C-alpha cells in the first residue's frame, strides 16, 4: 500500500477537527477544566489523610490527571465528519468501503491510527504542561517510563479493538447508539477513569479482571504511579498482549462475516 494512500486515510477525522477552530477551542477549554477539577477533587479528598487504598496524594492526583489526559487519545468526533460506521450504513455509503482498493479493515485501522496520533499530541502537550506545573509527578525511573509507554500502547490497541467490536455490531443491528453509551460507561468505570480500581470492592476488581477494560488504562497508569511494581510488569503486559491477539482474531472474523451483510438504508 502506497504511503500517500495510508496518510490520506489516517488524516480524515483529524482534518475535520482542525478545519473547525471552535471545536479545537472547545476541546482545549474542556480538557483544561477537567484537569483542574480532577486535580482539585483528589487533593481535597486527601486533605486529611496521607495514604488511602495504598495510594499517596501525589499518586492519586497523578493517576487521575493522567486518566483525563489519556481520554483525549480517542475523543475525536467522527459523527460530525459523517464517518461513523452507523452513518455509512444508514446512508448506504458503507458499500464504498468494499469497492476501494483499500480493504475495509485496513481503512478503519488507518483512520483510528490518525485519530490516536492526533489525540496523542493533545495528551502529550497536556502532560508536559502538567509535569512542569507540578500537577503530576514524573515516573520513578527511565525503566518505569519505558514500561508505561509500552503498556499504554498495548492498552490503546486493546481499546481500538473494543471500539471496533461495537462498530461491527452495526452490521447486525444497523444502530449502535445504546451500545456506545454502555461501552463508554463500562470503559470509564472498569478501566479506572472515574476512580482507581483499588477503591472498589475486591469482588468488583476480580470480576473486571475477566474483561479487557483494565488492560486499556488501569494497567499502564498503575505502572506509572508505582501501584504495580516493575517486577510484576511482565505478567500485566502479557495479559494485555493476549487481549490484543484474541480481539484481533475476533474482529477479523467479524469483518469477513460483515461483508456478507452490507445493507444500504436510505442511500
């Protein structure tokens, strides 16, 4: 596949964002407010205690702020660009995904890669500013930083496949609005976005361990703040890799089945 073709596919959604300055401004304002509120909340919760659930105040604030920044990695508005799977199915334009020289699964992956690179620019810029301002603590060592980066990559890979599964659901249901709302809530709750999982009951943590959501965000952030020591990092990375492989085979199987069910509704 030629590099220009891949580049054009990857920049579809980011260009829709960049060509609409008010949306960029709104995203910046929203992210700033979220970081300030989350940091203030966790500092307030630790105002009268030193350590809770094995986390110090600095660890808890760092975890919470990084969770907010990580949410920017996959927060672009595909709907405004009319490039969601459900929109393509509704208007009948999904058929073009199967007529192009670029296979549907590869186009979807390239588009997601472009979104995540754009989101990473936001998250990294926010991280540098928060680090300079003392809002988040730096990693304990270069080894921790490297393991965290690799774990975050695997986590975003897992999240990509989870999102893909929800989009593939449209080929059988035509709509996935309710499924997306459920997924967003489950992802934020079970991956530790709302609060670190160590604050939840033991049975809840064990149950969520059988789902892929912990692997998306909780594991890399836990490695960063030191809740998961480097000695245990290998096992956690292996679990993330298993989820990547398992979900990849599942989504590739569903792509083949979906091609037999392409339906044009209204287009």
